[in-house]
C-alpha cells in the first residue's frame, strides 16, 4: 500500500516543485538544447518503436519529443504545473496524455488504465528519499505490462542551495526492489554531464522483466 507523505516530505517536494515552476522558462530552453544522443540511442536499443511509453518527470518534454518523433506512443506525468502546461502546448494533439502528478502515485486515482511497454524516468530519482523507493517502484510496476522495460537515469555529485532536494541514490536498493518484482538489471551506463558541469556524473540503468 502507498502511504501518504508526512508534512516534511510534502513540504520538501513542494519546495523542489516550486523551483521548477518558478524557473520553467529558462529550464525548458536549457534542457531542450542539451545533447542527449547517448541516452536517446539507449532508448532506441531497448524499447521497440511503436511501444507505449510513460515518461515520469518529463520536465521540458525533450525526451517526449524524441520518442514522439521516433514513432513511440507517449504519455507523461510531472509534478510541475508549468512543465505539464508546456507539454500540452507542445503536443496539442495528445494533450490529454499529460498529468500533473508526483511520485509515488496510485494508478487508480490517476485513472491511468494503460499497461505500458516501458517507463522512463530521467533526472528524477535523486530527488527521492530512501523511504520512498519501494512505493515509487510499486507505482512504476503497477502500470507496466508483463514484458516491459524501465529506464532510470540520475545524477551523482550535485550540490545546490537553490531549494531543491537532492539525495545520493541507493542503486543497490533500486536493483533489489525491481528484482523482487521480476525485473532484472540488463545494462548500466555512466556518462559525464551534457551541460559540462564538472562535478556531475550520470548513471543510467535498464531493467527488463522479459
């Protein structure tokens, strides 16, 4: 069962979401102009075209655009109202597929009755607290079909005083939680930061339950 957030956790999430809402215009431009060739090639390698893909924490919509342009059927959730509004404007023909929702989410409450071929979540996991991992993994698994792919990409080394919450990601625990639900780790990639931030390293992991 997914537990409700404590007041502290809710306040912490709101602070992080506020940052993205307040800075949405600059961030959308910045993220859209980032070279994501390595990540996008990995998506092509692991997710067949015409698959249904849920992007959790889609931000600027950069990765949604790549998937959409390459014949994937895309849906997305993000806690930022500004990012959701941008996605609806960017993809007017599928604007009903974008939701202002944070993780963990309840599939029934979200009324997201799809069983997706894949879930991707880019630059989201480092905003989570450890005690949220199991509920978030449960949320992800709840919307996947019986032969699905999960791609998680997160940064290490980020330090900021801009109001956002960051925590070192416990990859070992993530692997354990997915394995308990029938998903195996099939690939791990480590890259430098596309925005040239020297302190940052990006870890991308791929899970499959086939």
